[in-house]
C-alpha cells in the first residue's frame, strides 16, 4: 500500500539532484502527486475509519490500541473473512510529517502523542526540569511506530531463549524467528549505494521477503556512518548482521522505511492495506475506559471472570458519547506498556491495595499488573566533525532537501539519521544474555529543541553542554547514543485516578539498582574508545562535555580545565568512573522502550499477568499483546520485537479459534 512509490518511482541516474531535475520529469511527478492525494482522499471516504453510528453491537474480536502490535493483530485476524474485527484507537490518523523519516522530533509532544511524563526520579534525571522524563507514546493509527526512529532490531537469540527458560514455552529464538520473517520485506541486498561494509555484514538468509514491513538500509550510505563502522571494527567489534541471532558486532542500522523514502509504520505496512475488508472496522478517537467483566458459570458455580464488552468514549475524551460494544470471542489489549496496564487497572484487574486507593472495585486480584516496568536508559554525546557530510538543521530544512524527498524519496529527509550501531558485551555482561551495550550513531548534532523540548533537559543544564567554539545543531557533528540494554532497575505504573482521562503515575526508577551505574562506567568507556579509533578520530574536532562542577563533583577533576574535552574523555576508566556515574545520573534519557508491566510468565511467578498464550490470568476471553508482556528487555530497540509479538498473538488466536470450532463440530 505504498502509493507514494507509484508517485515517486525511481528516476534515471542522471537525475542526481533536485537542481538537475528535467522540467518534464518534475511536472510529471507533481501531477502524479496531486492525483495520488485525490485517490487517497477517495479511498479514505470509502474505506477509512468509521464513526460511532456505524459500530456493530457485537464483534468477534475487539483490539484496543492501533500501535506496533495492535495494527498487526487487527490486520491478521481480519484475513479470515468469516470473523468480525473492531480496532479501537484513542487518537486519530497521521499527518504528512509522520511520513517524513527525518521529522521524528517534530511529531513528538504534539497531537498524536500521549505526551506522558514520569514522576520525579530520585536517582536520575538531575539535569531535567523537575527531574521528570518526557515519555512520547503514539496516540494515532500506527502508535509509537509513527514517532520512533525506525531502527529495525530483533535482539539476540539469547534474549528469547531466556524468555522461554523463565517458563514461557514457544518464545525461544527458533520459535519466534518465523514471526519476524513473516512481517519482513527486506531489500537490504538490493540497496544501491548502501556501502561496501553493509554488503560484508549482511546475512540475507536471516531475512524475510514479500511481507508488509519494509526493511532496508539508507541509500546512499553517509560517509560518517561508514567511518563509524570502520572505527568500531578497529575497536574490536566484528562486522555482522545483528538480526541473524547473534547481535554482537557493528553495521549500519536496518530501518523500516519504504523505498519511496516514507516511514514504514505498522499503520502503513499492515493496517491501511486491510481497511478495505468488510469485516474490519477501525474506530478512531475512541478512549476505552474499561473492560466489562461478567462471572462465568457452569451449573450455577462461578468459574471466574470473562470479558463481556468494551466500554469507550467515542468522539473525544470530553464531548464524546459513551458506548458499550459486546465481545463474542476475545478482547485483545494492545495499548502499550503504559496503556495496557492502565486499562487493566481501570477494569479492576490488578493489585487490590492499589485499586482500593483510587476507588476502583477489584474484579481480579492480580498483583503483577503495572509492576516490572523496564526501560532502556541512554546517553547522548555530540562530537563535532570536519571534512564530512553530517546533517545540520539548515540542510534538513532546505527547499532542496524537501524537493529531493518529495520527488525522489531520497536525501536528508529520507532517514532519521540514526544510521549505524554497535552491540557489544562489557566485562559485566551476564552469562546467558545478549549484548548489554548498544551505541547508536546519529549523523547530526542534536540542538536545543531536541534536548530541551523533546527530551526534557533544563535550559540551564543545556548551557553546560555548550562550548564557546561549538554550537550543537548549528554545525556538523555526530551524536553517539550509548545505551544499557539489560538494566536491573525496575519501576511501576499505577493509577493516579479512576478517571481514564487522567494519565497514570509512571515511575521507571532509573538507576535505582547500583549495578546499573557500574555497567554505565563500562559502557561510556567503550563508547569513547570508538571515537578514539581511525578514521573517526581524524574527523572529530570537539565534543559536548559537562563541567564536573555542573555534575556536583566540585573540583574533583582539575585536569578538565587544562585539557581539551576530547583528551579528558580519554583519561583512564578508573580516573573517570565518578565522572561517568554523575554524567548518566544527570543526563541519562529514555530510549523510548518501556516494557514488562503485564509480564508473561508461569503460574509460579507472582508477578505474571499473562501466560505463554498471552491470556490474562483469571479472565477468560482476554489477552494482552504488546511490549508490556515482555518479561525482560531484549538486546534491541523494541519496535521489531513488538511487531513480532503482534504476529505471534494473531497466529495463536487464529489457531485457537480453529481448534475450538473443530471441537464444537466433533461434538455434534
């Protein structure tokens, strides 16, 4: 359903830049663009989201949340023409900016984003306004796959084998791999100009073809991304395809971007192509307030709860009307690590003591709901460069860049610039786990809007990151994003109110486990070692480095005032350990990967909310399927694993339906 690819096509090689586009080619593309917009408007009138008046009284399946998992589940379930499916999304549809990969920052903290914040963090975020972190979460068709940076990362085989070992059969690497492959349309081997290093790293046999989700390299490769990969190899990280089951190594990032240069959200890849089906209804601007439960009885004896209906406010949280829609077979909650836990709690499914605090009657006392919250904490370092092609604000916002994207699907706007990556194991990596360190590369220097407006760093703290010689965002640079992949700290999501319109309390408790600070010393040491290698070393001219006094370290580092920041960063690990700890406590940021609040696990696990089939304990006809069911974080950005969960959930639901119908037929 990539109508833009029909519009953009691929002009001949001599059309190498917007300034050299021939006029007939330009006018033809503009005409096609106008026709495509008109065609899409007509399609939307016929097959777009429905209104409240078009709702049926009952559906076989109701999916709540149209994000990375929910869009997949609704699309896959509706492939069976003899079942009815309703997908309910609290937000609306995406706009043109969501289609532009480089506009990631512009689509956060605006309409289409829940605009959540954490509670003040006691052990982190000391440089943030109120010590709170912004938590962008998608509130539109496609969910957070419309806001993310489009990195396609599955994780390590050990991640999923550990899920299975925790009492979740069917979730080991060999079992989940087919569901990754089912989604993919990988064009990695065909990307022209993607760089020789990519060809060396790619394992084509590990990828799927012909699926709805685009997986590709940015083409042409940016020289700075190539330099980063070469420096990583020099630092001892092997070239490899990190999606083949062994994630350790370095390569360019694989991205979910269509060949037309447009973001490959789950709405575009899975949902929109399915919306022409008569058995799929998509309801936008529908805030689900609770799941209506009834007692399931046999012979007059209660056996437990069952989902009977979904209650939602349609048309807007304030002025909308309340509706109740019956569930014939199952309800599937796919509202994310925050939203899924909140909805279960609002429905009386969760820890009794917490529910009583806000006046919600307890239907099922399930202690694990909202517990086990995990997130990837990351850091950011801008290194200024010379003699290379980095993305600056002026370049990205130029008319030439817009034309190049509109007419060719290429250029600075066709990528988030999250272009290359290292996954590695520090000396503290646990046996039986995947890599505990990721270092991503942005080919560009983050500016004040990104770090203050989007991430939440206070303006005064931002000032400590500037230097008289360099201004981030105004000159060429690269931003390293080190990340701790397997934190031990655990947080919680709790209700602030019984009103579904009130955001829940989100407390990640970052760095509350001392072991995470020890890991960060190793991670930041390894990240800076990358920049000390050629060819990156020769390109770097400076770095943003907070003064030790701004980190509460007083005069513990007198050499900071006599050395260049680059030389200071190359001091021995033992000397910099306190500095690294204080840096992450002040400037550590979310990498937007919350998981775990509806944990998958066996009955013996007191915090397990769902079983290995994703059925909620104690409630018939109810499953949760999204990042909230992950028992622990994978060694990965979480969009690809969440899409896999959606694929596997849909397959299990369809399998169970076939089994139930076969059993019913045999009993006749």
